[in-house]
C-alpha cells in the first residue's frame, strides 16, 4: 500500500552536470520499497508546475531511499535546488517493481540507456544480495562519457560492467543494445538462459525486444510515460502492450519484455 | 457549534457539499489508504459507456502552466462489467454513489440509464455530454436540442437523480443550461474540460496522441467561476461547480457564485487527500464566519 508522507532530504549531490542523486529519509517507504518501483514527488509548492513527478527508486536503504534524476524541466529544476534538511512531499512506493525469480535464467543482463541506470542499481544490489551463482552483466549506454553513471558502484557489486557511448568517448562506440547483443553472442550464452532487465528510452526498449526475441520469458523492462495521479486512477500513462493498453504507474512500470509492442 | 454542511442535490443527500469529479478518482479503489473516502459528500465514478472502450492513443497527458491536458477518451470496462466489478468497490464506502455515463447516441444513454436504474446502491446519474475527447464533430452539450433529447431520454429511463454535465466549449452556456433544465434534469454540473492543445516544437507534433485534449486545473478556474455565476442566475435547479478547485478557498468561491456542491478533480492527482482537506477547510471557515449552514452561502456573492 503506497503512503503519502513528508520525508527529509538527507543529501543532494550533483554527480554529473544536470544529474542529481538525492537521499531521502523515509523509514516507512524504505521498509516496503522494491527495486523498480517509483516515488511520486511534489517538486514545488506552487500551482506551476502542477503535477507530481514520477522518479525511479535508485537505492533502498534501511531508513532511506535514493533517487537519481536529470534536470529536464521546471519540476526537476526545483527539485535539484532543494538542500539537505528540507522536507519533501512524497507518495510511494508506487508501481510493481522488478520480479526476481530464483533459479531463473543463469545470465542476468542489465541494460541501461541514459537515466535508465537509475532503477537498475537498486536491482543490482538486490540481485547480489540473493547469493546465486548467476552471471551478472551490466551494459551502461549513454550519449557521451559525461553521461555514464554509477560504473564504480556496479563494479563494486561484482557485476561485469560494459560501456557504450554514442560518440565513442568511453567504452565501445554505439548503442547499449548493440553492445548487449554482441556480448551475448560472443560469450555464446544460451539464448533461453539470458534474462534481460532493461530501462531506458523507448527506441532502445523497442530495439531490444526485436532482437531479444527468444530470450528468457522472465526478461523485464521498465517503461516511462507522462503521469498525472500515479495511482492507477486517471488512465493517463498507458502504453500499448500485447494485452492492450496498460497503466505504467500501476500495471508497470516494469513489464515483461515480450509484452511490449515493438512495431 | 458545528455548522451544518448537509446539502441535497435532487434526492441525493450529501453530508457535505464536496465530491470528486468523474475520471479523476477512478472508482475509488486506488485512493484507499491515501484519503478518507467515507468522509466525502458523494463518490462519482469514471464515465462508463454501454460497451467497453479502450480509450485514445497515448500519450494522454501533457502538463501546461497551472494546468494539464488529458485525452483519455473514456476508457472504461462497459456497463455490465462496471456493475459487476467496480460498483461493489464504490459501495464499500457507504456514501452516495453517482455514476457518470456517456453514449454514442441518445438510445445508448437511455440503455445505460435503464440498467443503472435497477441498481439500488446507485443514488444518481451524471450525464456526461461534454467529454471533448471522444467525438470529432459537435458535442451533445454544444447543441440545445441534442442536450434536451439526451436529458429527456435518460429521465424517461430512471427515477434516480439526474445531473447533466455541461461543456465550457460553447457560445452561450446559459441557453444550454436552460435546455437541460427544461428537459427535466434535476441538477447541472459544470464545467467539463476546455478543448486545448500543447505542441512539441522539436517533434513538430502535438504532445497528445489524440492531438487535442481537455484542459483542467487552476488555469481554468476563472472561466468555470464565470460560467457557474451566469448559470446560477438563469436556472432554478441546483448547480455542482467545478474547474480547477485546489483548496477550500477555491471551493468557497464556487459556492459564493452559486454552486450548491463542488467537485474536486485535478487536485486529486496532486494531493489525493484534497477533497477531505477541503471539507475541513469549509467547516473551519463557516465556524470562523459564524455561518450556521452552508446553504446560507450559496450564491451569496455581494454585487
């Protein structure tokens, strides 16, 4: 059950230009939150911007949760100017979160496009907490070196980290999806054993679902859409799936890869 | 002394004048635990139609200065599934239930009303003739004759309280309100959203999959107040006012302009507890102004 609470900002740090990590003290949300869920945050007190902003849960602590976000407009700009000690109006945790199957696909391939990295760090922490012998790989994709985030944290967690940048300023030149395909093919992983966890822009998700056809049915993607209520009531954030329109806020944000319509 | 907040809309006895606008509260289930639904004066369903509707192509939401656009397109499970699956959820809250209905024709409105008429748990029917997201041609609420025909059709099918929801997208709101009243509506609710657009100059396209949508939120409040005021002076049936109500002060503005009750819409998305906070705010205002009954404030704008 989501809660509407006032949390205290513990810290806020600009990791890269325009990209912030904020830690919020909120024991009640931290207690039940799962990787892949999101917080619906009231960025300001005024009527403009009016709506809350849905922001992925990045890390889950004992009494706090972290979010990682880019400044993309008025709401996130206001959010980025908040200082530690200030209060924050939050509804959460919302959405379904990633499903973690025990004894599922033996190669977990996390694919992050740009800010898609945000929910995947929390997922990586959860995956490494469950001490399985699964192979865990993350592909971090971004426009340039400046936009690559959290590579050290993934390294520390013991994931095999691969990097792709569109301009070639770091790692392999190209898209995260192409690199993911290349790695899976070169390592000769069994297609059916590969379980994808992806988050990123829609073109990336669609490319993934085209060439990942046949990979583990447990593969999942986290989707984004503009939201109003965040609770499942207004039907504003739907995406088209094999089973018709589904709400990103309530039926998602995590969907099975095979549900997504690639057209 | 506790002021009296009770109001009656047709035969619907509301313990206070605050309810929610159709489409902004689902069927109540998603707001459980985030607000005290039982404290509301009534609950209003998302609009239902005879057959299920899948709704419009996404994106369906775009934010604008102090407002938002939506183009949901009346996505709903259809009347039978609503009665089976959603009405029991609404009935749990033990407050009056108003079901919002729409149709492709007056026959369809009538058919839905006939089905609802048989259900004892339902207290009122709101006729949505003003959704800007489902028809490309004229809205029913843009035409006096069509408005009257639909109201008559629904009234002939039910003895429940009938509320007609009007559109602001008209040249003369008063003539439409009068047509609805003459056709027998028990109450009038206004305003629905205003047809509007938002453009993405990079994509060179609309921010909505449906191209146009309906504007709601604080941006439309002045327009809504003006229309409530005008209609209040032209009809005798009670008015339920809405359009950008975010707090108790906004609600009181509508009441002073002639609304006997108010509906809270977009505010539910910003603060799910808005409607309940508004009830408390109105009560405190009445106490501080030493007004014994909310009805003493309806339409009492000093001019």
